[in-house]
C-alpha cells in the first residue's frame, strides 16, 4: 500500500509504476483505492463508474478496470457537496458533514473490504493507494480508505513524501509520530518523491531521516517531466498555461470551476501541430483557433459563471469570427438553446438558456448514463472508441448526429467548426484529430498511436522507479 504525507505527493503515479513493475516481474497485480475524490472518472466495460486513476493503474496492469478497484467515488458538485458513487452507481448527493458524520462508516468499510476481497481472490498482489494524509487526527475515526484498510489487509505500507514541496523531515517525522503503534508497525519504508538534482547529495539527508524515524528510505524518485502519465488532480491545470504558438494551432480549453474529465484533452498536448492550454481569460480565448468547452459536474452553475465573468460572450465572439467551438458532454449541453433541471439534479435553477450555438435542448435526468462505446465519427468509416458519463438527455431530432455508436446517434454536427458530443475520449482517435486540424490548418495531423505511446510510458515509468528503489527490500517486505 502507498500512502502519503498529504495530497498531490505522487501516490497515484507511484502506484501506477508498481502496478507495471509487478506485471513485468510475472505477477498478476490489480489496483485498489477504497475511496477516491475526483471529477475525473471512467466507465467500466459493464457500464459502471470508477475514478480515472484506477482505470489508468488497471491499464498499467494489463487488465480491464472494474468497480472493485474503486468502490467509493466522490464527485464534487459544489464547494460543500459531492455526488456519492457506490460500487459504480450514484446513490445520492451529500455535504461533507453529512457524508462524514451521518453515514454508517462501518457499513461503507464493509463494502470497501468486500470489493478488496473480490480482487484478492483473482489477483496478486493488490496494489493499494491511500488518500491525502494518513495523519488527519480529526478524521481518524471516520477513516475507511487509509490505515484502516492497511490494517485490515495487513499490507506492507510505504509512506510517500514530496520533497519538491519542502519540509520533508517535518512532514515525514510528524506523519509517523502521529500514528498509533498498531498502524506504525505496518510502515515498511519511506519513498521520497520528486527529487531535483543529484540524488547522491541527499545521502546524508536519507541517513538522518532513517535515524530520526527508524524507518528505511526505500526509494528516492527523481522529478521527471518527460514521462507521460494521466494526471488525476486538476491542480495541474494551472500549470498548463498559454504559450506562444504562432506556428501551431492554438486550442483553448475553457477552465470551468466544476470541470470533469480533463484527461479528454491530454492527447492534444502531444500533437506537434497543437498548442493546448486551459484558460478563463477573455483575451486568450479570443486568440485561440479552436475553443473547447469541456465536461462539467455542475453544468448550470458553470454556464452561469461563464456569463458572469464574460467568457460566454468571448466564446460567442470567437465563433462569430469564424473560429471553431466544440463541446464535450456538459460543454455540449451548454452549446444548446436550453438546459432544464426539473428534478433539481444540480440545484435550484430549473431552466437556463444555453449559448445557442447548436439547435438542441437538454433535460437533466435522475438516471446516469455510464458506458463504453464504439463509434464512427462523421461517417469516416473508421472504428473509434470512447465512453459516456452524463446525467441528461439532449433532444436533437437526430437530424445531424456527429457520431454513430452501437447505442444510436450521438451529438450534433452543425458544421465543421461547430459541434458537440457526449463521448469522452473522442480526441484519442485519429479521425477526430484529422478533422479538427484539417479545418484549422488545411492539413491532416501526423499519425499518432496513443495506445502504443501510453504502453511505452508505463514501461519508462516502471524503469525509473525500479532504478531508484530498493526492489530487493520491497519484495522482502511483501513476503508473508
């Protein structure tokens, strides 16, 4: 199990690395995270929903993802509320106070360990990921995802700390000192993550940390920028800012407060002809060649914000000036003429006008659509793959669908610079890349095998972590 001194220390990425390492070494690993809070989710093959990070880790293991890998998913709908997804299905929306104070924690933990047991019966080892910090004293009694899981699974547990944040000695020492003895005995090692510079210069620091804590430092992982692994946390988006792209297609993704599935656009960062950036700046949107409105966990609230901050007007101006505007999921809904919420799925606002770029209307529904899909894009004749996760039905009259899936028509195609879709991962397909680049530059993009590329990245990540960890020691701690 990999746990952390805090959030965003690299648990997901290191977990992914060990998933691939164990697979390379002849084992049959599977990932597990009891509870995940994220707006990045993925549809399983049987039409259920889990956190995107566990889907990525399953991919590194070479297996399909299942809900057992992430039995509880919290999807924030506002600053204080989140949709609760249990075993792949939404079971309601609660405030943080309601979720932590009023839910039956023992019952939820029972569901967690039931999923863990199902995985354990099929795979070995189970590579478990914790959440946030393991030493939040005020939440200890409510814990169903960190050290309570480690104890129940009797997992060899490794504490990950981000040295790039600073304060490595205090964060590691303080985290361990706050653990009760029965939890601390499970900590087999410390992994220092995101080290910049010459690792040999930290040799004295390593010895000091080991003497201070009595726990071996099992690895020091260098900071890297040249290995591509899907990010889970949206905090990374603030670093993907506008760059000068005079010889490239500038694609602006509208930065929404409740943006979901920003991994839809990861491949666009890798296309040489493209300069992708996230923004809520009117001038940057005006400079873009293509504007993409992404998915949202609270479409109505985000659309209201776009109007309030002037971004909606900027999008309409860009479109009027002949630039392309595309919408994905919630962004597709915003592009229509109206979004109605008669069941108060998202809040108290029952109806709101859309941007009016597409002649479609959306009704938000209680039932959630969650499924993987195969599709044909604009009659290209080529097979494409993606997935849907949305609460809403959009009435189009099926007059001009963007895609044809096994479930029927999807999206709306007004023209080559104005369309929307419910399909996440649509840009992971070459025919779609070709389409948007052709109408932006007049030329097709270079062929790019995204699946092959990702496999190479998992191998590169595994090699980096293997090289910088004491693998003999780690394997020794895994023995019963």
